[in-house]
C-alpha cells in the first residue's frame, strides 16, 4: 500500500501540493546535498519556492522496501529554469522512513548520482547545480521520446524510443548533417573518421539504452574522438558495458554559432544496463 502510494503520488509533489499530506508526516525531516528542512510547513515552503523559479517533471522508476518501515525510491527530476530555460537534471535515490503510527514518511534523505559527497551541506552539490545553468544554443526541433534514467557527473543514461528518423539525446536531437571541416558530415555510426562527401541525411538508429556526454566548442575531429574516449573510460570505470563505436551529434552550424554556446554530444549504446 505504501509502496503504491509513493510510486503514484510522489511524481506529483512538485505539481500539486495537495498530495503532500498523503505522503508526509507533520514532523517530516527532508535532507539532500543542498537543503536540510524540518517539519512539513518548511518543506511545503521549499516546494513553493521551487515552483516560482522552475518548471519541473519528476519520474519514479521504482520503489523498493528495504526494511519494515523504510523504502528506497529511484527517481529522475528535470527542472526547466525560468526565464532562460536551461535544463537542470537530477537523478538519485530517496531513503524514505515511515512513521508506523501515521503510515506516512517522517524522514527523507536524497542521494544524487552526480556527486560523491551527498552529506548536507555539500559544496560539490552546489557546483553540480550551478554548472548546469550554462546556456547552450539548441535549435527548435521536433523532440523524440526518451527517458533520462541516470545522470552522473560525466554523462547521462537514456532510454531512447525506437524511431527511424530521429536520435534521442538529453534534449532531443534530430540528426541533421552540418557543414564542418569544410565538408559534409552525415549522422552515421562513427568509429575513426567523421568526414565524407555524402549528401546530408538522417540516421536510422534503433531504440535502446545509451550514454550521452555533452560538450561545447568547435566540433573538431580530435576533440570528438577525445570526448568519446573519455565517455567510454568513464562508463568502464563505473562498471557499465559500452558497445563498440559511437555516434556524434552536432546541433549548430559551426560557422554561424559562437563556439562557447554550441551544443555537441557523443553517444555510446550500452549492453545489459541495469538501473540500481
């Protein structure tokens, strides 16, 4: 019963504060790397402040019972920061303790995937938020369907929908070719070279789970190769199995966009990924 309530109602907490009393006890204590709040009134005020500055979307991936009165909740929350709308993504696990008398949450401790020091007050957590506030120039594109499963310090793990004409990335990417290196680049599986003379076209890619790393700057061949190498190394360090090859995504015309706001991504498909 409690598990079902958390799974169904927790994603609504940032949209409808009316569900707050269904989940939380009056004496609840909430802690994450950047906030420590006691009692329901303070928690409600915190949520209202977030709603003033952010549009948000929360997804609960699973709820597991760890002890008779303790639940683990894995979630993804995407904040769209007003007014310039950069995307702030947080993923992690909430450790939720239940008051046996009220059957409501009396303590919630959030742990983020993107940082090592999750204890309050974490300067690492503050920096993780601030570094996501930078602006990337992303053209208005038809967004494919995807889910952000996990965000680490170096990459995001995405569940990409099957769509023959589009490649899913952290903000949605239509794999249209760009003029770069003085030649045409097609959105294809790239192993060692990125330059060819084919006409621009869209890459037909399968759905699945992929890791994506985002970066700015001119998409020079040696830079792209190094970013892909760094992503692959980070995946292996974290015990994630990457498939061979990678894809490169360029959102902007390198000749018409300032390099510091360009948005580029490298993507590597994953094998046997399990969300823990």
